[in-house]
C-alpha cells in the first residue's frame, strides 16, 4: 500500500503549467485508486490508478534519460508507476501512453512513451477480487 505523500513534479503536467506541487492520497475503499490534488490550486484534481492493481500486464519501459532525471542521486530508487484515469463514454479509461512515475521522496514525472503503441484512452477493467 502506498501512503499519502507530497509530490513534486520535475516538469508541470501537460495543460497544468505552472503547477508542480501535488498531494497523492489513496481513495478510501478503492485499493490502487488515488487522488492527485494540487497543493497550490484547490481546483486541480486528477485520479491516478496504480498499474500493478488495475493494469497488471502493463509494464512500459521508461526512457533511461527520464529515469536518471527522476532518480537523481538515488540511481537505484524504486519507481512506482501510475496512470491517469478519466471518465470515458463507456466507463473509466486510462492513459497508457503517458504514465506517471514516482520515486520515494516524492519526485514525480509524467513520461510520454514515444514510439510505442500504448493508447491514450484504454478501457479500465475492474481488478479481480
């Protein structure tokens, strides 16, 4: 289980410039679902899902340069991967093309997986109980 934590994005999320400071909070009663709220603008909130829970077969290769920037001096730091969830016509969808990577200590980055076939709007399937 991932505890609530403050995140600092190394670059603003697309469309949310200049905001980089967020709070990641688990949603009560929904394992693997998180609220990501701006710490500087209370009107900004996204939902993230933990890929290991909701899309366990999803294992993107994050670019080495992005990982190096994200990890900084902690070259072996473990990376947790989330994807943004939104409402689609037939139910929730997730953006597999641009995962959010987080390391201990609260450094975060949304990474665009260029040159891949991952969809921007993949149907989210309820995890097995």
